[in-house]
């Protein structure tokens, strides 16, 4: 029961960043009722999800060899939520002239504004927690967010120029 609810929550969140999550290879475990673990292997990144960063270059392709998330759900806020990304491959290139057209630029700017708004709302939530006027759930949410630890192993970036197609050599 709990496993199914957590699975849907996590898939809803990571589904923004990962294309076509292969449900058949999704490994979810609850170890002795204390740790919730999710693992995915060899997944493709949803590049549009990174538009809010307003990068001066285009992301052409991205892949994560292994993604694992361990949540100590009986100790939330006291022990870290550990997110591990292994063998991350990113291919980037100079933006095409088409990507500099007004519509595309405005789309990236809107994504950036939405990200800033979300960050401001999160900061506001944190301030309310420390003002002692917020409820218990706000306090717990802030404590959980503060306990997230991200580890990245083997991060590879290939910058492709417009003359050569080196993407397929690495991905």
C-alpha cells in the first residue's frame, strides 16, 4: 500500500526529468519498513525540463546510467534522503539560429521565471517555519527538503560543434 503511494509520488516528480520511465525495470523496495528505495537504470533525460536554467547552449541528448533514491521514511528529517546519479552523459551544442528566435527565447525566459517563483515560494515557506506561525506539516516539509543529499558519479559532457556528429560515439 505505502509502496504504491510512494511510487506514484516519486514517479510524478522524476517523470518531469526522465523520458518514458520504464515501469518494468523500476525497482522499489522497502527494507524492513524503514527505507524506501527506488532504482532506475539507463534512462533518457527529458531535456525540455531544463529550459528553466536558461543555458546559453542547447542540450541535445542526456542519459543517466543509474538513478537511485533512498528515503529513510521512518527517520525523515533526521537522516538524509540520498539521491545518487551514476554515469551521467550529456551532449550539448551551440544553439541553432532557430533557437534564438523570439518565441523560443520567450519560452526559456518563462521557464526561468517559473523556477524563480518556485524558489521564492520555497524561501517563503522556510521563513514561515522559522516564524513559528506555520503548521507542523510546513516544518516537516522544510526539514525533509534540508535533508536531501545528492551524489553524482561519472559525469560526462560532450560539446558537439556544428561540423561534426560525435554524439553517437559517446551515447
